[in-house]
C-alpha cells in the first residue's frame, strides 16, 4: 500500500472539484487529482472507482472500464464491488460488449440485490438481448427498490412499452420530464392530466417522427379541450394545418415561438396518458390524413424495375444515433441486385455524405425537392419501397402507407417497432432486418439484397402470369 492518507486528501479534493458546477474545467481538474491519488496509492480502490466515473462523464469509456477493472483488483468491500461491477456492465453495454456486460450485471445484483441501478442496467441489457420478459421483470425490480428515482421509472416505462403494456408504459414515461426535460416543469402553467374544457399548450417534446406518430391523438384531445395550441417542427406545419383544419379549436404553429396563454401544458408523446387510453385504444388509433400533392415525375430513372427511397442517418440528438445510423456506402451494395434504383431522401444532417462518398451516379438525390413532410409523402407515393435506418423517414412511410424495410440495429431499437419487429404498432407495412449480436451492417444488407432479388423475381412471375 502507498500513502493512503495523501491519496484520501487528493480524493476529497477531486470530489469537491466534481461538485463545483460553476467551474467549466471541473472534470479535467478532478481527473488530475484522481490520477495523483492512484499514483500515490496504487491499491486505493475508491480512487480508481472515482476516476472511472470521471472518465465515463468525459465519454472516455475504454479508460473508464480499465479504471474499474483496476478498482476490482484492489479487493474492494462488497458494497463497492457491486457498484463497480454495475458501472463496468453499463459501459461495456455502451460499447457493444453485451456478453461481458451481462456477466458483470448479474454479478452486481448478486453482490447487492438492493442496488436499484444494477437492476436498471440489467433491464437495458435484456432489452438489447430481445428478452422482453426479463427486461420487464428487472425493470420492475429496480423501480420497486427506488420508485422516486426518475431513471428507474424511465427504464420501467420502457420495460412496459416493449412488453406491450402500452398504457402503463406511457404513464411511467412521464418520468422523462424530471429526468431529462426539466424545462417543462418550469412553464407558467401546470401539467395537463386530461381535465375537460381548458386551453392546452401541446409541445413537440421529441423528434419529428415522434410528433408525427403521436399526432393521431390530437382529435381525441380536441374533443376534451376548449382550445389547443400545438407547437410543432416547421417540417410538419403544412401537414398538420391540413390534417386538423376541421377542428376550430386547434391552432398549429411552428417552433420556436413564444409560449401561448394557456391553462395547462402537455406534449404530443404524453397524450395517450393524458387521455387515459387503453392498450387497444393506443394501438388502434389511426394515422392523421395527408393532403394529396401532385409531384412531377421527371426525377424517376427510366428502365429500372424497383424504385427505392433511402435514408441512412438519424438525428444526432438521439443517444442511439451512433448505433442506428448507417454509412451511405452500405446502400451502394444493393446494386448487386439488377434492376434496383436508389433515391436519396436524406435531408439535413448526413445528406452531404452522398456527395462526400461520390454517390451521385448511383443515387438520385431528391432532397432539393423536399421542403417538408408533405413533399416527402408526395415523393414516396411514386416509389415502390423505402429502406431506412430507424429515423423519421420510417414514420413518414407509415403515414403514406408505403412498404418500408428497416435495417434494425442491435444496440438501438424503437419501442414502436419492438425488440424484434414481430409486434409493431402503427407501422403495418414495415419489415425489419435485424442486426445480430456482433454483426456489422454488411450481413444485414446481404439479407436485404436477397429480399430485393426475391421481390423483383416475384414481380416478373406476376407479369408473366398476367401476360399469359
């Protein structure tokens, strides 16, 4: 053992630095102090544990995991060992090392069955492993141990949603406000819980695809409210103005904008809970109507058998984007299938990838013709198929009633599609091509290519049968 007293003093100074939220260099300074503590006493488990936490906050996950391993080698007490095992489990999961992550996750709850966060981590792992029953059971265990913790409740919400306990899931999904969206709790009016006859401000609290999906509940809300102000992404303004034109008490405007005068606030994703809907009512709620738009057809490439719209990049604001987004060059592999023509429907982030990877001869870029979702739907209607990562284009394809194939990431997932794609809600024409554990995108696109070949061969057979 080294100089434990000096190491403890350095540890305390590092903790003070971490807690000094007014210092923009607090984590960097703490890192230096903790590095010194580990050097002064290389057997100090708490110092290695704390520096692992700081590395994690700085998103230096390999260094974080290595520090946790060193902490375990210092023979920590059982309580600290459980925390270390849980932290290793979570960081390994983030890097995609699922088997080893599960080993440490199970070890954590074995050491301390009352460590609620370890059950939360296990639930996330079982979600990745597509085990809905274990995901739900472990999420419930973590929530029961610490029901006032928003993180525990949020994972319990996902456990419910993936196991198709939809009403219960959306009820507990309200925990996202104290956990991630605290600004809503500072609005000048209370949260709406379904009270009749009031003016409600309904905000788009998540991505464009989420707002589009949950717009199906606005008509039911309009029946309960005196007036509704809907703040939406600009790309949805024309669509929603058309969809809700028959409701005199619904006002739709584009974000960002000043907050309106209202009695209560809500969000689009909160509406199933606000309205007190059952599982079946949530599942069976229809899409909103889409205006018919006449799009010019001069963009279609002639003499191709299958016209396919693609998107490869989701919003970078989503924490699963690094898992779900796909290199645009992976889509080039689909030209192994004769007769395919690809059309880029990627707008905004990621659209430059097509140019950076010299794809213009292969993929007709439709993004200049897309101002909003109405334009996107108008173009989709002239295509045979959509192939997209887990992004807004999939939700738009569902709205348009177009067949959509989703290369489905192993470490991403969307609760509406489900763990495997076997039980989807609101996307009846979607099909998933699931990325397996440890797989790159290559094998997934090999399977998509085979499906495209069968699709084209089937079309040929139908044509021959019709001609004879």
